[in-house]
C-alpha cells in the first residue's frame, strides 16, 4: 500500500490535464474518479489532508450523520460502528487512510493564489494557475475548496465591551479556553446548538440567542431519521426538484447531534436545566444587547419542522406497508415565560461570546467571470459556463448529499465523465478496488 504524500517545497510548474484545487473529501473523491479513468491530474491542498476537521472543530465534535453514510468513492466506511458517529480524529484518520488506499497525485502545502482562463478556442486554451509553489497550466480545473472559507462575525460585535472575550465557532475547542463566568452563544445552527450543549454539559451557564434554524429528531419509529430519509430519497433529490429550487442552498441544516451515540437537541429541555434562551440578537449598545421578540416563534417553527419530517416518515411507512413500532409525538416540555427585549452582559455575568454565525465564501482568487451578484459560482451540477471549469463539494451542488460524505462520490463521478469527454486519457495505473482495509485496522 502506498504511503500518503507529504508536503513538498519543490516548485509546481508543468502542465496537467486537470488541476484539482482542494484536498478534502471532495478533492480526494475527484482524484479517485480521475485516476480510475487514467486521466492525468494533480491535487493541490494548501494545508494537510483533514486540516479543516483537525484544526477547525471542537474537541468533542462528531458527525451528525451515521458512519454508514460515509461513502467516498471506492472506500465506504468499513469500521466497527456503522450506526455510530465518527469523532473528529476518526474523520481525519478516515481521510488519511483514503489517501494511503489509492495514492492520489497530491501536493500538500500548496495554496492556489490566482486562477485565470486562457483564450477559449485557441490551441493553448485552458487555465493558468499561480500557486505558492510557482505557476502551472491546466486544461481543466476542479474547484473543490467548499463554500465555507471566512468566519463571519457580525460587525455589532465591535460594539461590545473590550473585556468581553469573543471567538468564532471555528476556533472554539472546549469550555476551558473561555474565561470563568457565563457564556453567550449566538446562533442555533448545528454548530451553535452543539457548542451550547458542550458548554452546558461541562457545567457552564449558557445564554443562547436562538435563530430560525430547523431541527430534527435523531430517531423515530425504530430507526435513525437519516435512514428513513435515505430510503425516501431525500438525499438524492436534485436541487431543481426541491420546492425551493436553488434557494435551498441558503437554508440552515437541521440541528441534531451524534454525541453520546446520537440524540435529539431539545433546547426546551436544556432551558429546564438552566440554559437561558432568547430571541435573535439584533443590536448592541455597549454591554446591553437588543433581542428580537421571536424566541417562541423560532422554537415552535423548529418543532414544526421536526414533526413534519415525522409525518413524512409515517406516510412512507404506511404507503409501503412497513412494520415499524408506533411512537408518540413530541410534547414541548418548556415554554418561554415571555420575550426578553434586552440582555445586560454585566448584570448576567457574561464574560465571553461564541459567534456561531457561519462563514462566507471567498473566491476572489478566481479571475474568471462565472459568479453571480452574490459571489456564488453559477453552475449546473458543478459545470460552469466556462469550458473546463468545475465546482465540487458545495452544499446542494446537485443534491442534499452533495456537500457531505454521502453524496460527493456521485457528483465526482459525474464531473469525471464530463472531464473525460474533453481530455485525451493517458495510460496511468488505476485506483485499486475496495479491499479489506477498514477504519482503525
């Protein structure tokens, strides 16, 4: 078995049929599919494989989808806990073992700085790529860097008192890194809810500004909800068939957790245990925060989404004659006593804020006219209007699973077919078929 590639200070240079930018799960999946087709390519990763999982996740982080959904092409999860949820170190190991498995032409420690298109229609058409290790040419380019590049912190944070410690979710590691006292968590997407729980379970008093993100139950009628949704075709539903069409790409994912074997995140239950819940944070004046009067609405809407998913599962079970245990529906265990319009940080004893407010994309290094007015790449299943330029690994690139371990293989395979249509293949060794290599073996 080949050893994983290591960083190199050697100049990049040269010419490649395909350059894949990004060595995460999307870039590696792309490389596997290209190698299977014998297509010359190089994969450029500015850090190390697994960097985002290793460096930008908290200590107790784990997947929210079961391990059996980890299906990188040629290398599905083969570990001992298919219905478990990999911790961050296990995710990193899964990616590292994938690299050793098929030995991609990977260059770690090489950052893409500028991408420009050559004149289309000419014999030397293609792309010029400037990197931290020199320039190279590529006939075709796959951007596999994801869409979460720059941590986003609202500018109103600048108006908080200087003594308040503020960090983004991407640099949160554990409760011990924050000063003593209460903690305000802003945002209730997956990261916000899980970090709030991490702090809460460690004995910290948490104040949580609740947004409009939906939630889902972890299990229902004898199975993980993800398993039901998989059977119902939700993860393979194309974006153009979704009721929201491309607008779904801006929607928050449902909050749930794989922690402790997987369970619901019930903010109402946490409120009973002492977590303080508020509406959305809308403004700040020194140490006094202004809060929207939408806590009740946001909790009820999150519950409604979770219950609607259960209703869909009930219908699927009934229509297919499936035997599944009956299960009572959720009953709210706590109601807000009223809306809180303001929060005085000093009076509440809040000494730190964790901003779980997401990321924004940064494609400024791509000097090719393929973006819309919001800076999002215009594409059809990853294929842009500029011949030879593709995107992979974006949320809802084609399906709900596109930005996940579950669906990136299908997207990579599709793009590999499009690339193969335009490139003359060379006889390179094929990637191996799946063997007995297992996670942790």
